[in-house]
C-alpha cells in the first residue's frame, strides 16, 4: 500500500509542477505580447508647445489663437493680468488696447510631460479707410465739404455745384461742374494707413452741351495750397482722366481709381473738368 501511495504522490507532484510551469510560461508569454499603455509614446516623443494668432475682422483687439502643439492633450494659456484659458483654440480680447503682450502656452500629455512657449502678441489697429464727407451730395450743403483752399481761375467761386436736374445723379442730387471750367472739388482725408492699397469708386457722366469731347479728372494727391499744374503733377499719386464723346445719356457710369498711400496719412481727392459739363456722384473709399 505504501508503494502505491508513494507512487500516486509522485504522480500528483509531477502534475502540479507541470501545471505551475505551464502557468509561468503562459504568464511570460502574455506579458511578452502586452500592448503599451495609452499615451505611453509620450515617454519617447515629448510634447512641443506652439501656436499662431490673428485678429478677427471688425475688432483688432479680438485675437483668435490657433494651437499648433504636438503630442499634447492638455493646454493652459496665460494671457497676462491673471487671464487664462484651458481651451485648445481660444479667442481672447485684449481690452487693454494696442500694444505687445506676451502670451504663454503650456502643453502637456497624459504622463505629465510639459512644454512651454511664450510669444509676443502684437495687438494693433489694422488698415482703415478714411470717411468721405458728403460722398453723395444728398443736400446742397454737401458741396462745402469739397471746397478747395484755392481757386482754379483766381476767383472766389471755385466750389463745385450740385444738381437735381436731368437725372445725372443718384439719390437726391449729385455734383456738377459747368463748362466754364472754374470749379474744383477738393477734400482732404486725414486717417490713411501708410503703405496700404486703396480703391476709390464713384459714378460720373459727361453731358452733351458742346461739340468737344469732355474730360472728367479725378486724382489722389498730396495736399496742395495753390492751383499750379506743375505742383499738381508732382503731388499726384494716381489719377483718371475720363474722356467721353457727348452722348446725351443721363445714366451714370462707374469709375475706379486704385492707389497706394505710400508714407502718407493725409491725402486729398481732387476733381475738375475740361471742355464739357460734368456730373459726379456716389463716392466710396475702400481698402483693396
């Protein structure tokens, strides 16, 4: 009996040892093929913080931030003066006004690895288009916005006229230059942004009152104080000379004048006619 019991015990021990060995091998095999934990790549590739920014149309102080960070899942923005955000792509309004403000972005991954970048954000008013006064000559007094500080023929009647006749206008009335060529339109605008492209748009027509082809002159000039063709030529940035054969048509046509402001903040619109009765109306000035 002892021998049988002993033999059975040996068999049982062998089975247990084989089972333990199989279990150990199985566990080793299991861990050998285990996948990495989530985000563990951050242990090898660390996060990098970066961003870009741009002001939004209509409010130069409202800045949209675009997150360009890599290998990161969490973000902390510091806009200064205690203002922060944890959004990925925040929008922030710098109500402090124009200036340069350091903005810090800290990007981190799930393992707590950090990367920080600080960029000086420039907040400044973008290009602006000056406001033209009396652009449509809707009341007779609007012509006074276009009165030049000098006369064309040495007289005091050089201010342009307005008209409500014959349909040569839009709205209530329009601007007019008679055939005797003694009138000027002139308006200085003082809030140009230097080195900016602009486009001046307007409507005009040349009436059939003589046999000659009339000319409507529209120019953007540096301010002048005397009517002198040499001075005018040297001061002109851009100009149009619209020559039109008399048509007897009251339908206004559109003119455009493109120009760059150069290093100037103050420029003037100059208007004058040659050989014919001229009508002009509906001025607009836009950034190109």
